[in-house]
C-alpha cells in the first residue's frame, strides 16, 4: 500500500494537469484530447476535477461536439460547484479577496461583521450573474444588491430587519447601483485613512478597460498633507497633474477616481471630506468627455467600447491559466462579439470561450536556441 501511494503521489499525472503535445517542439496548434478538454472545462468552472458525468462524455469521445459541449457547460453552471467562479474568478477580478487584508483606521467603525457583510454582498450579486439572465455589462449599474441590517445602516439604506443578507432593490438610491457602489470595492481601493482617487481610477482602468497605466517614476512622491483644510483631495492632487512627468498617467487615472469621491474610505456616502472641504466628484477624461458623480461615471464606463473586450480578456485569462498575449487580440475580439451577439450574459461569454480555438487547442513551444 505504501509503495502504491508513493507512486501516485509523485506521479506527474497526480501533481499536474497533464496536456501532451505529439511534437513538443512544434508551434503548430492541435486539438486537446477529450479528457484534457474535460479537465480544462472543470477547472475553469468548478476549480476542481471533472465529475463522473463529464468523464463519461469525454471517454466516449463526444465532448468536442458543439451541442454536447454546450450542454455540459450549462449543466456545470447550474451545479453548486460553479460557486467557484464567484469565489475564485470574481474574487480576483473584483478584488473581493483583498478585503481580507483591508485595515481602515478605527475612526471609520470598520469591524469584522461589516467586512463579512461587504464580502457576501459582492459574492451574492455576482452569483446572480452566474445563474441569472443579466447581461455581464449590467454589473456596472445593477439596480439591486444584498444587505443585512449592519450593511444597510452603513449605506444609509432602509434596514431589512435581519442580519441575514437580503436582496433589495435600489430605487431612490442610484448611487449604490452596480460595482462602484459596493463597500468591498470602495474599501480595498482606498488607503486606511483616506480615499485614493488614484487606486480607484487604476482599478477601473485595469479591471474594466484593460488600459493599465505604466508604473510611476521612482521620484513620483505621495500626496502632500493638507495645509489648507478647505482644499479637497482633487485640489491637493493638482500638483501631480501639473508635473509633466506625472500628468500623462494622472490625466487617465484621477478623473475616474474623482467620480467615486462621494464615497469615503469604507464606502459611506458623503458630501464633505473629513476636514470640511466640499467633495468634488466631477471629472474630465482625456477625450474631453465630462461627468458629474458616480452615476454619470458608470454610464461613461459602461459605454466604453473596450469594456466587453476587457471583461473577455480577464475571463479568458482565468479559463486558460495564462495571461492573454498580443496574439490573443483577435481571439478576445471574436469571443466578445459572439458573446454580445448572443445576449451578453456571463453564460454567453463562457460558451464563446470554450468554443474558441484558444480553449480547444494547444501547441508546443519551440526550443530556445543553445547559447
């Protein structure tokens, strides 16, 4: 028994998801086998090994058939194990995981029950996009959320009368709709003691528009302390935007972050900063488009032509377990167009990905030249 267990535990087939290339040095793409496809599909949707039903289809050699593949995807998404997309994909893409290490200063009243409620809120909202009929783009302005009494009080919403997370409509509270009104996102994109338009702006650029700015120069410096309490953070950051070495990036990042300035470092609504300065949540993007506040900001982002392709890029990266490369540009565009043409739901994006050559095929790697 010991010898058999030892052999299993050191086998590459136990330690790795093995995908074999007939010609390992050839860069010509070839289809993955049905069993390899079953593993790709299962680890994409469930973060775990295939179940018996999926293995039977793969062993019968039918998984590559388009109708069979689609049927398996729909079955797997309806399974409770698809919760892995919420915990793992959404946890990474929407920064929900980062909430575990957020430590706002004590004056904001942030505690563990609030942290837990914020985490559950984002997870439950995203779960509706896994199982429901919502377009993926509607994550930006979904007119509902999940709260308990603790979180509702924090947001200034009517209390549902329970500590259990309860689905509520956001009529009369448009500022809370969609991702930009979620306390978890607003907390992890702030500093412990103040908001950060830069962090919030960078999150929008990287996670929704795939337009990540270059890293700051070594001598960029931080935000100077407020000398005049009547100056809001937008006025204090004008120094960065005036510096030629900083202005290019800050002109992209800052306006997006300013649009969320009505939310404090833990996501509470405010009209004045702690020092008494009036919040200025207006912004102007490099193309000249202007907005006032978070409601208009999310409309601008939702209309951005790069949004669908960026969401595709993040989902494809998660599905393949590798970063999207320049050669994937056409694949990302085609998947995005197919998904939006079929209704734009998360299911449509997933089906377009698993039908793509990027998911169904692989290739070897050319040997590096000998030095």
